[in-house]
C-alpha cells in the first residue's frame, strides 16, 4: 500500500532536503506537490485540504523557519501531521466488558467481512489467548454461512450454526446465549452486505446492533475502493455507533487513499489492516509506523515483530546448540531452515519495512515477491525430499545418475540439484567457522533464520 504516494512524497521531500534555507516560496512549492500526491492517491478532498492547511501553518511558523536544520524539521512536521490523520495512537479490541465481548462486523458486500471475521478470530485466539465463537447473520447469501463455517474450522474457533430462514436479530441473540453458555471470551457476528448502501440494510444492522449491544462495531472497508471508501464510511458512521475500522486488501492498493481518509471521515480509529489472503494476514494498525512507511522511512518494529512471531525459536535453539558443540550441519537441518523461511511468507512486504527499501525498482521487488520466494524455497525443499536417507546423510554420494533421479522426482533440473548441493556446502562451511560461542550469538540474533534464500 502507498507505493505511489511514497514515491511522490519521497521525491518532494528530497527537494526540501536539498534547500539550504526554507522560505514561504519553496515551502509552498513543496506542499503543492504533496497536495497533488495525496489527490492522486485518492485521498478525500476535505482531508487533503485540512492536512495541507495544518502542515502549512506549522511550516511557516518559527518551529521550522528558525531551526538550525529547517528541512529536517519540516519532514518531521509532515510525519506528525500524517500520524494525526491516521489516528495517532494504536487501538486494539476493547476487552473492558462482561464476557463475551461482542464484535459486530459491518460493511458492504465484497469488502471482505467474512474473511476478516476469520482472521480476527484467529488473531484473538492466538495473540490475545481468547476463546472465540463466530456466527453469520447474513441470511441473504447461503454461501456466506457455509464460508464462515469453513473459515472457523480452518482457524480453530467455535462456530454457531445459523440459517437463512432466521432473522438476523434472532441469530444474534441466540448466538450470544450460546457464547455465554460455552464461556467464550469473544463473539464475532458477521453481517450481510449490499453492493451499495441502502435503507433496508442500514435498518437491519441497526436493529441487530441495538439487540446484542456489541462492545465493538467494526466497519470493514476495501482499501482498493479509494474515494468511494470515504463515502461509504460516512454513511455507516451516520447510522451505526462505530468503534473502529478494519482496512482490507491493503496489499493490493498502491494508492492508500482510503487509509488517509476513513479515520477523518468516521472519527473512529483504524484498528486492523488485512495484508494478504492467508488467515494470519491481519495486523494491528500502527499510525506512527504507517506514517514512517509512507515517507519511505520503513517500519522496522513491525518487521521485528513479524520475524519473532513466525520463527520457531525452539528449533533455532536446538540447531544452535547442535552446531555449537561441533556436530555436523546436515541436509535435514538445511531443510528445516528452508521450511522456516517458507513460513515467513510475503518477503516483498517485509522488504518494504526496511528503511530505504520501499524505493527499490519493481523488477527487484518482483524477484523477492511472495510467489517467487515461495516457488524458489519450495523447489529446494522438493529436491531434498526426493533424496534417500543415505543421500541426505552422505550428500557426497550424489553424482550424475543420482542427480538425474532426484531432479526427476522433484520436478526440477539437474542444475537445480547441483546448485542446492553447492549452497548446502557453503552453509556447512560457514557453520564450521561459526561453531562454539560465535554460532550461539549469531543464532540468537537471527532467531534461527538462516540465509538459505539464494535463488536457483
């Protein structure tokens, strides 16, 4: 998300940094470019106007013009104003209520409510250690009920059965009683959507909200809808007592206008963002980190959190102890590290979180895209899986005919097998050099992520 905006803002900020002194004229020129960048990113016009006015007022004040490094201070002002627009503080789910905490999901059809319900259930179960039940109150789309059941089974939370012959209020009330009876901490209620806002939908969801009295009513909005997201957000916020927003499909939107508009329009914080199709692709929305990312400063904190969450620390420590004591680094160990890399997922998104990397050419990013990384690592794992136990133990046995058999069995080429063996030999050589305390220190720093990602 924000690729185009980041590119344009970075260029305008570079011009500011290149100025020896700041004046009203060059600040005005810089802000004109920022304004164009925001409008091209599909940010709502009232939000753009307010943002530019606030930055201009501060930029022309003594805070900037009398500073020893005025250009740097101006960048800081832009960053702080972006944080204000995005919501300032990170806000999660409010658990200060009698269990079960009820979360009502609202939004248009196609925004991703049902998938987001599953993602949120998984998030609360795994990261908040909550017992979660989900229920579908979408009585107009039978497939929605079945979809939620499938998602619930996939993420391992309780599912309350509902039917298209019931009305949403009855479904909500019955599910709430079941959640209490089963001592659930959270009940998430998925609702029906329409292709556009209409009176019947709003009346129905308002009745549902009044009957189950949710602690949280989250407005789910597709980030790719751009300017329309602001209009839809306004309609929902005028009808429902919203407590927060969830942005979906942010990984597919290069503009980011919805994120910069929806908080101002609704007056409610963006609490989560969907960053991919997988069930674990839901992240808390951190305004200060997003603002830094927009300005091309990266998001190191989120990167560290993601690595720590996805790395198997027990496996890392086990391998560290093994190599530190002088034991041989085997092909099975190498395969284990490849599997860890595969679990990391979306490598291009992680790359964007490293300061300065968001400006890399698309051709470079494509080489480390989620699909490309997965394909490369998958081929390597397939090669090792096609080896016999003896070959894994004694890889020096793998010559011509064995290479051919392994290549055929893994669906790769003899060259791929040779490259993997060469890469493994390099890793083994490095491990021998790092045995002892040096290895332990390196493994602790890396959290077990070995540099096994060189492409075939």
